[in-house]
C-alpha cells in the first residue's frame, strides 16, 4: 500500500501517482532548466560588461546583437509554450470513465456522491481527536474510495463559497465554484492512501477541511 503525505521542509514534489503529475513534474524541470540557462547567460554578460575596457563605447548600433536580443525571447517562449499547451489539453481530456463522482465543497467539509450507484452519498469531516494512529489535521472520518488503473471523472462544485479540491501526488487542483460544475479526469497508477487539502481560502476554518 502506497502512502503519500505532505512532509515538513520538503523541497521537492510528492511522489507522482498519475500520468498527469508525471507530466507536471517534467514541465517544471523543463522550465527550471530554461530559467537556469537564462540566469547563467545574464550573469556572464553582466560580468563581461563590468570587466570590459570600453573599446566599443562609441558604437551606436549593431544589427547582429539587435537581432539576437529580439529573436531569442520568442524562441524561449515557444519552448515553454509547446509543452504547456500539451499539458493544458491533457488535463481536460476524459476518456471513457468507468465511474463518476460528484464532489461538493462546504464550509467546512466535503460531500461526495457516486452518481453511478443508487444511494451512495456521504460527508467527509476532519477528525478532531489527537489519536497517535491518525495523521494530524489531514485525516477524515469518511475516506473516498476509488479504483486504480481506471479513468474516473470528477464533477466538482460548491454550495457556498469558492473551494479548491487538491491532491498533490495525483496532480489535481480544481476549483469548486458555486453555480458552476467543473470536471477533471483522475487516473491512479497504483493503490494507496493519498491526502490533500483545500487550496482556496474559504473562511476561518480553511485549514481544517482535508481531503
């Protein structure tokens, strides 16, 4: 059984358990690599300028330099935009889901409804006791159980204010907005227990509605 939770002072992402999260991590690393290249180039140019002997101080134009600093930013943006657009469309893609789950945000709990079954509805509250067997502030009384290796469609809305249903290890963060039904596809690679929290400030108990 795979267990993935938030850890104090962790500097990296949680271990991915979905193709979507793997793609998000790849895009993050891809973008960071480009940022490092830009910072390295700018640092080198600044050091070079600081140590120059002002031999070109009277040059008023340079077509090659102007072409380079005009053409380089669009090329860099293209290298960032292409995987970003691919990931954007991948997040909206839903292929033949075997199960649909409706999720509603409340102040301050979540309610779930399995639409493919007749009477499966429940509410999920944070466990308030200090039992050492529970994970503090992220355990709930009624856990959501879903199959792995299958496409699951999640329909998410809210009954009061804006919430955000977020599971970091699955690469899911989707807003629950009153009067609007958002949807996202969920596919888990392996079984386990996964934890998340609301990622949208929704009131005084925003920190106490785990998933």
